[in-house]
């Protein structure tokens, strides 16, 4: 139930925004699923959702804008996969909570900031590299690129196109790397059969909402909820550290 609930909610958010499957799913799964298993499910679910979105929302693609993100992601993904087997559950929860508390308020404030004029293609590539690294760790490929695109002031369709296509490429590379590294184990196959069906309809619904409506209010709500989830995760992790 926890696996399906996280996949369903995350599928809708990803269908709506073009990213964030890993952030939303992990905010559920971190409470009851082993980090290494949750990371693989996050990558698989995010990739499945991106494949659905690619078939339903196709607009604003600019290869010149996208390519630096892709180049950076190809560097970051293997590093994240190498780090995955060494995760400690408590430290993972603490790191994820910190990430949510840092990223989500910044993304809430970003629309009120003037567009960032510096960084250029090098900044795009750096954002892609960090996204790839976080993708290898837990499927969080879109977090940093989403924040970077928001700070750069990209319009709605360009923002969506960069995230959707970067995530599709980075998550594909991450899934291949996880399989080759042995992180995908036989006992995980039944869990794939839970995650995929749970996210299909919510992802398609989210994509339809994106086409017809502005996602701004929903985006603010999700970011606020994820910020609160970050507080709870950090509190649980710190309590476990103090008990040790």
C-alpha cells in the first residue's frame, strides 16, 4: 500500500510538472522501504512516468538548450550509482530531509526573483551533472535542473521540455547503470509490478491538467507539503542518531 500510494501521488505530480517523481515518492517510501530498494523503485517509476509524458505532452523542445544538461547528466549518473550501495538509512533520511528543506523553499521563492543572467551553458551542464548524481542515488534527477531553469526564468513550455527530456535521458541511463551494477535484484520484480500500474493513470491525469491549467497553485501546495515532510524526516533521523 505504501509503495502504491507513493507511486500514485508522485505519478500525478510528475505528469503535471515534468519532474519530482523521486522527491514525492521518497517522501512516502522513506518511512517503510529500504533506501536501496526505494532508490531503484524511484528510478523505475520516474522513467515509466517520463515515457508516458513523452507520449502525451510534447511542446517547446529546444535541442540547443537541452544538450548541456544532457552532457552534465551523463557525467553525474555513474557517480550516483557508485554511491548508492553505501547509503546508511538514517543518514539517507537526514540528507533527503535537508534537501527538501533547502530546495523546496528556494523553488517557492524563485518566481519572485529576477531571472539569473549568469552561468550560461556551463551552469546548465553543472545543473545536469548534479541532477545525474542525485538520479543515481535515488531518482532525483529533476530537482536541481528544475530549480536552475526556474532561476533562469525559462517560460513554461521551455521549462517543461528541458525537465521532461533531461529526466527521460538521465533516468534511462540511471536504470541501465543500476541493472549493470547489480542493484536491481530478483526480489524487486514484484515491486515493479506494483509501482507501474499505480502511477499510469495519475501520470496521464497530471499531464492533462498541465495542458489545460496553470500548475502554479498546485506547485506551491506540493512544495509546502514536501517542506513539511523534510522537517519530519530530519526530526526522525536526528532522533535515531541521538538514540544510537
